[in-house]
C-alpha cells in the first residue's frame, strides 16, 4: 500500500493492482486510469527505496568526511567529533521516517513539501540549523588545535598545510567510488521520477477526486512537467 496525504489534507491509498481509495472510499476508475495508477504506484515504490539509499549513502560520505577531518584536527575521542557522528546517526533515522509509516508501509505527506521539492522543508531547515550550530561550536576548537600544532608541534606552517593537504587527497580518493555510485543512482532515480510524474499529472487531470495529488514536480531542461 502506498499512502499519500494530499494537499487538501485527505488521505489517498494506492494499491499495486491499480485501485485508489480516499479516506476509505474506493474510486471508480476507467481502464486507462487504472493503468496510470499501476504505473504511478510501481514507480513511486521504486523511487522511495532508491531515494533512501542515495540519501543514506550521501550521509555516510558526509559522516566519513566530517568525522575524519575533525578527528584529524581535534582527535577522534573529542566530544565534538563524536557529536557529529551522533548527528549523522540521527539523520539516518529521520530519513526512514520521512517516507515510511510505523507499520513499514510507504507514507508520504505532501503537505510539508514546497513546490518542486521531494523532501519536507521543515526537515531540511532542521538539518541546516544543526550543521550551522555544530560548525559554529567547532571553529574555536579548530583554531586552538591549529594554534597548538604551530606552537607545540614542529612549528612549520607549510609542513602542517602539506600534511592536511595530503590527508584531504587521501580522503577524497577513499570517497570517490561512493560519490560515483551516488551519481549513477541519481540519474536512474530522476528517470523513474519522470515516469511517476507523468502518471501523477494524468491522474490529477482526469480523476476529480485526485486533483490535489501533487507529490512530484519534475523540471527537465527547464521545462516543468
């Protein structure tokens, strides 16, 4: 079952065989509308796991990069380094809650989406605020760590810069395979979302009860669909 909370607050449930019910009432659909419902259901079912996989892979990359960098500068046992790690663990949990109900079925609340967005804006704002807060807290520690390296390390700023540069290159090489994989997955996801959006638009146009179905807005080469 795919459950979508429509823009008008009603709850629509899509079934794989091509039936749709709104607030428990099954809609009468033509053969073509049933086909579009099946297409919509199948593509959304494909996109949700892919979206989650891409998001978690991106979080994993960010986690590795941030924790490794701060671990190198501050020490892996530093409280701030560990706080970043816990933060990314929380993000993984929130990613699942974005698209799945407690019983494991797919549930998407479109009322929190802005036009053209595939993620709840409130979730994005919380993410940005938390990142800004952690970065602000980290700046003082980073400056102290760099200063300490200059005073009590070998005192060679060029050598310290070179060491950090080499560390950055090594980290980039380690993450290269993951970033390439995300790019491939994203291309596949965009194509699947395109098909789902076409079916969604047809259902919203042809089925009066689904006129507020607006989960997707795909923009391809500047042309909104």
